[in-house]
C-alpha cells in the first residue's frame, strides 16, 4: 500500500480467518495478538506517513500451518490528520 500525501491515517481492518492469529504487521511494526479469542479480529492502527515513496506491507501470522482468509475480510484507511501550510492562515 502506498500513500499520495503525508499525514496521519487510521487503518481499520476486520480479518476473518480459519485459524487463530498470533500477530498482524503493518509496515515495519508488528502487533502481537494474545487475547485467546477466535476470529474475526478487528484492528485499528494509526499510521504516521512521512514518506510518500514508502510502501506499507500488511501481513498476518497464525497458529496453524496455513491460514485461509475469508472473503468478509476488509480494510479501510482514512485520513486522521494532514499537514497544512502555515501560509493558508495569513491574510
């Protein structure tokens, strides 16, 4: 995933799998899952994008040898805050 603007984004994902997940990774940050619950999982992660050329990879790790991801898995990314020009407030 790449971004066309720098700023802060909120990524929300609902992941439906046939195995329990042990971690999920966004970019270079890995988040362990230790809640003892079965899927589906809902994640909300803030992303601070400072480099538009950076690619954000998404991956999951499960407790099983292979994990099926179901079709009701989805992800949304929305701007939470963005950079503004100081000159916009000058009159």
